[in-house]
């Protein structure tokens, strides 16, 4: 997938300004950067849920795309039905849905009203839901922000497994440098709506070239 | 007072044909106007909330203004339109239940639309972000959103029904409170009161309150169910 000319302004303030970036299949991209650096805006403009200030180009090459927002809506029906929203082949997808739910350890909540789930449980359900879409490109906005450590690790395993199985492109925003280290093949560092630095996970996380990236990473050296 | 209430209850329990006619005309009118207003107001409110077009703010303000339109003004406009010199005289709507329903639809639709606009503006962004992210079709998104908002829609309907059953100004001007034809509970209460027949006025008043109570109970029970599921 290649994206070009992604621009978003609020009044005079430019919150997203990306000329061109290309994502490869079979890779996990972690987007890191401070609050307000434009990470969510980046995903929303690619997904088309936010109207950009200029016409962007998103070249999908016949691939399908799904996006999981920072705030996920749980429909007032069962967890299973929520996960099955994108189901095409009912019987096949039902097995898959159950498999994902059990991998996220919420299969016991399958028949519960999804709107009654806790924040972390909702996020786990949303992750199952997004993977059930079977898309080639998956955008995740801080998928594990509301999760405890166990769920976070379960999510990471599921993300990796999905990538392996489908050769999908996974682009995720994360606030955890350690998560990026565990998961990502590539890291994108954003500041003020721009991609300041990007490259392989090792390159960026171990020997960044830009002083801003270094400074940002130093803050996280004490992270648990 | 106690005497009046006792007699009123007695009258309610007797099978008074005029009373029964008033009640049936009232219910016919209320159900028709509230349902038509719902069918028009919900799509209009959804449009006001979700569509992006220039002049949208102005239209929302206009709708809110119409929402506060005094019933007598609406009655006056309909009267002029339907009367012997009005452009719609051939439809023969003056002094008919249909004419009253039209007047009430004009009054209630803006209320339904404004309510819909309000609840959708708070609920829709999160729903749409999720459905769009999942790549769901427009049709599926619409049915999901309607299902999510069913309690809000129901309570909006209730507001419309309450407005309809309690309204006097427009229905008395357009309907003319003709006995056995267009006389509804509110207009009948006014007529009986001015004639000094407090017993009949009070018994209609009690029935009006009881119907209102019943509708509220039904809606409450239903909404509890919706919240549980
Ligand atoms: N509706 C809006 N009006 C004005 N400014 C906005 C609006 N939405 C977002 N912004 C601004 O755009 C900038 C980028 O926001 P964005 O949500 O992309 O940040 P982020 O990198 O995802 O931050 P976080 O880590 O907190 O999730 C922020 O400075 C934010 O204040
Ligand atoms: Mg964000």
C-alpha cells in the first residue's frame, strides 16, 4: 500500500503532513510519538474516517483495509454477534470468531451483552472483530492501551499470528516502546504531524539518528 | 370536588356513547399524527445530524424555531390553507380528522427531528467510526444505528404522542370540535368546562391522564427490556 499527500489542518494548525509512505505486506509497523503528534490522524486519513484537508492518494492495489479506532463501539448485542459483523461465510467465520475469542480469553463472555463489557474486554473484543474481517491491511490505534499485561501479551500473540497466517500489513499506534520492540518489524516516529524518522525496528529503537527521536526514546528507557 | 371526581368515575364506567366516540376519535388522531411525524421526523433528523452541506446550521435553527411554533399559529395556517378560499380547499380537509392530523404532523415533526438530531449527533460518530473502520455497507450501518437507537426513538415517539394528545389550539381550529366527528378529549374538556358540565370535563381529564400513564408504562417496560438485552 502506498499513501501520498496526507494533509490535515485545523484552522492554521497542520496536524498531519505526510508526502508519501509505502507499507509492505507481511510486516508490522509501529507508529510512535508524543500525544498530539498526529498518529491517530494518520490512521484515520488512511482509513477514510476523517476528511483530510487535501485530496489524498491511498493506493490499495486491490487489497482490503480495516481500521480499529482508539475508541471502539460495542453494539448492544452479544459479543459473538459484534465479532461476526463482517462475517461473509457464516459457518466458517463462526469457528474463526470462536477461535479468536478464546485466544483473547473472552470466549466465556461470548453470549453476553457487549455494551456491558469493561474497557479492556471491549478492546479485546474489538481486536477479534477487526481480525475477523480478514483484511489485508489492518490499522490499529493503540489496541492494547486499555488492557492489562496478560491481555496485552495475548493481543500481541494474536497480531503476530494473524500476520503470519495472512501475510497482512499491520500498522499500529503504540505508546509502548517495549511493545514496538516485541512486535514491530518497522518503526515510524512521528512529531508535529510529520514522519521524522522511519526504518527497521532495531535501527530506530537502538540507534536513532534524529535528536528528537533520541530524546523521545530516553523518556521510555525507564518504562516497565 | 370529591363529588365531581366520584361522578366522573361513574360516567367513565358507564357505556356513554358520546364519551366513547370522543376517546376513539382522539386515539385515532394521536396514533396517526405521532406515527406519521415519527416516519418523517427521524429521517429528517438523521439528515440534519449526519449530512454535511452548506446552510446546515441555519436549517437546524429553523427546525428548532418550528419546534416552538404555537399550535394556534399552526392551526391558523392550516385553516387558511384548507378553508373555502385556500389553495387546498378541494381536498376538503377542514373539519375532518385528516385535517387535524396534518396540522399535528406539522407541529410534531420538528420535535421528532430535533430530538433525533440531538441523540444521533452524540451517538453516531462512535458508531460510524467503528462501522466504517470495519468496511460495513451503508445499509448495514443504517440498520445497526437504528437498532442501537431504538430506545431513543421510542422515547422520541412518546414525546410526539404526548404533544399530540395534549394539544388543543390547532385541533380546535382545524377540526372545529364537531360532536361525533372531530371532537377530541382536549376540545371536549374545554367545551364542557365552558358549559359548566364539570363532571364530563373531569372524567375526560382523568381518562386523558390514564392514557398518558398507560403509554408511559408501556414505554418504560419496553425500554427496560431494551436496556437488559
Ligand atoms: N477536531 C479537532 N479540532 C482541532 N484540533 C484537533 C481536532 N482533532 C484533533 N486535533 C489536534 O490534532 C492533533 C493530532 O491529534 P491526534 O489525535 O492525531 O494525536 P495522537 O498522536 O493520536 O495523540 P494521542 O497519543 O494522544 O492519541 C492534536 O494536537 C489535536 O489536538
Ligand atoms: Mg491517538
